[in-house]
C-alpha cells in the first residue's frame, strides 16, 4: 500500500502545476487547453510488470477546470483506473463549482 501511496503522490506532484488557477491566454485573448501525457512502467508484487498512462487537461471543458485520467494494467491480472475533475462550473449557477474523484481497481 505504501508503494501506491507514494506513486499517487508522485503523479500529483508531476501534474500539480496543471492544477493551478492560471489560465493561459494568447495574444488574441483566447485560452487554449494545456495537456500532459505521461506513460510509465513499474514492477511490484500486486501488479507484476505493469504499464500505465496519465493524461491531464487544464482549460477543458471550461477554461478554469482541470481533468486527470490514469489507467494501469499488470501481468498479475491487476488493473486500476483513476479519474478526477476539478473546478467544473455548474452551467445554471454562476458561482457553483464541483470536483469529482472516481477510482476503480482490481488487484489479483
């Protein structure tokens, strides 16, 4: 469990600049989503040899919001999926936002 806690912490550390409140705006006053893609591999007793990927977006679906997705599969039959959304504005309310976290895992 300590390995996973450290792993998740490192993922958030790598992606943490994407979760700031900065909105990147070009010279024409248009914002564009910023992306991060990071494949990775590791080995432990629950997953065996494992491969995974992280994909993050800042500025999508709204310019202040962030999305993060991570998927991992291993040779021991274990798999994990993690999804997170931050600062997503509810369309009918001007100042109401929500954050969501979804995690699903099967550990053989």
